[in-house]
C-alpha cells in the first residue's frame, strides 16, 4: 500500500469514526427519547428522500473525482460544468420527492419531514461536489474535519429540541444546519486552499459529454438508492411506522459501519484509476490489499455484534426495541459482502467498466425488490433481512466473476487470508459469548477487542510485517 493511500485512509477513517460515532450516539438518543413510532417516521422520511439523491447527482461526482485525479488542470472546468448541471437536477429531485410523498399517501406529519428533508439533500448535493474535488486532489483531511463538525452541529441542535419537547420536524432542521455547514466549509476549502474559481458555466457539448460519461454512474446510483431505501419504505407501507422504527435499529447497527469501506474507496479509487492506465499488476495488488484490509476490519465487527445483540439493543436503544434483536443478529452478516463490494465496484469503475457495475447493481436491486415484495407483507423484519443478505451476495459474487475475466490478482491468497481472519473472529466470538453473562458489557467488549488481534496473530491473519507497513504508510509524508 503506497504511503499516500495509507495516509489518506488514516485521515478520513479517523474523522469518519468520530463522525459516525457522534451520529450513532445521536440516533440512539433519538430512539430512546422519541419512541418507536416517532423514530419510525423520522427514519422513513430520511429513507424516502434518500432515494431521490440519485437525481441530484446523476453520476456526476464520480466523473468529477476521476477526471480531477487524472489531471488536476481540468478540475475547474469539470467542477463548474458539474455545478451547472446539478442545479436543475436538484430542483427536479426536490419536486419528485414532495409529489411522490403526496401520491404515496404518507401521513401529513411525515410529509412535513419529507419536505424539510429535501433541503438536506439539496445542500448535500453541493457539499458532495466540492468534497469530490478534494478527493480527486487526494486532500481528504478537510472533508473528514468538515463532516465531524457538521455532525456535531446536527446533534447539538437535535438533542436540544428533544430535551425541550419540540416538534419532530425540528430534528430535520438540525440536519439542515449540519448540511449547511458542510456546503459552506467544502466551498471555502476548494476556493481558498486549492485556489479554484467557482463559477458555474455552461457548454452544451461539454455538458453532453459529461452526462454520457456519467450515465452508467447515474444508473448505478439509482439502483443503489432504491436498493438501500426501498425496504424501509415498503416495511412502513405494509406494517406502519412502528415497524420502521424497529427496523431502524438493526439498520443503524449494520450500516453505521459502511463508512469504513467508503473511506477505503475514497483513498483507493484514484490510485486504481492511475494503476489501470499504467500498471495492471499494481491494480491487482491494490484490489488484494483493499479486500484483505476490509476483511480484517469487518470480521470482528460482525462476530462481536452478533454475539452481543440482545445486550447492545437493550443497553443502547432500550427494552422497547428488543423485538428487533433477531434482525440485528442476522442482518449484521450482510456487512461482509457490503465491505468487500466497495473495492470491487471501485475497480470496475476505475477500469472504465461502469456499465458492468451498473448491470450487477441492477440484478441485485431486482432480486432485493422481488424478495422484499414477496416476504415483507407476511414476514416483516425477517423478510427484509433475507432479501438484504441474498441480494448483497448476488452483487459480490457477480463482481468477483467479472473481475476474474480481465484481471490477474492473488484470489487464492486472499481466500486463505479470509479463512484465517474468519477463524480469528470466531475465536473472539467464543470469548465474548462465554464472558457476557459474567462481566459488564464494557468489560466484555474490551476483552473481545484484545482477543481478536491475539487470535489474528495466532492464526496468521496478520503479522509484524503488516504492522510495519501500516505505520510507515501513516507516519511518512505523502508522496
């Protein structure tokens, strides 16, 4: 792993841990103080509007990142044209979300939450664009700091509203405040630190070129949003907002960790784009490094949460959410294909196989929707979990098959490393299982955290060489 990639991962991962930690604590307090039904309404409103963010972006940000990484001199031209395209697209997304909520016969209070949430996705479209520029220039520390501050602003306002027993819509106002900070902060860094002039411009031919390039990304983004949000929408439709409130617990416990592979992707994607153009062997090595690193991280998360699900749900969210324990114990395993799919998808995009990635996502989305429609009405949360696990496996298996057809990479070596990592995680799960009835939860978590690296060394999942490489990548200056 190059020093620059490792350093970027370290900066963004550190800040992401802080930001997601704050977000998780914030949501846990919302769940406790607002109750299952109100939490379900809040969760549904955000899930609903999230589906329309594919319109605000339309695949433009990945193109901006890729082109900025290839040639920094083109950044200003791509940025200003991207902003000009996003303005009308955001207006369409806002209108679609509001009209769709009315046609879907959503409760009036929840419709208010949806209307306010459209302001959030509008501001996020701006910050996503500017942070995309920073990613293309491999300057990730500013994004991390901005996200932490934005999340802190949201939490402070949101918790104050809950303590003062203010209406539920004030929680979305808190999100608007955090998103406003990110939009302004990202703009400031791009204009002041990178010295890029922000002047939205329009060139019809150039715009059409960008849109054609972005089309596969846009389709993939559409499928991703439907894939990740439709289950909450359908669950609310068939079983009400209380069911969505219960589902929010396994959802948050599982997808709260999605920032980890996203962070790796942010650092690896530009390097993969360069390697595809110059060194295919290096590209295979990057894929192996990304998959192995993410496997080492995801294995203890999955085994630990599965073993401690009842204790975690009761202590963090409260007894009111105990009916969601089975969903937590099973849905958490979907993290494995989620983690591994991020570098696979990034490699396909970096190697100009956007349409292939889009087809894979379309297949997974079709499987997910079909299973959700078939299972949610009768099986509720269990149906959501089954649909999620099966569809994610479709995505990762398909991706690995496609990559094997055009790239030589040490797949057998990764399989061996994955088995050793799984054994280490299993050993940690045994320690947690046997001690959770004897010790307080924090002590059990601490023991698990100590036992995993020890088991990883014992089974050969990691070695001294790995630690030296990590330290060198983090401590040495970027190239």
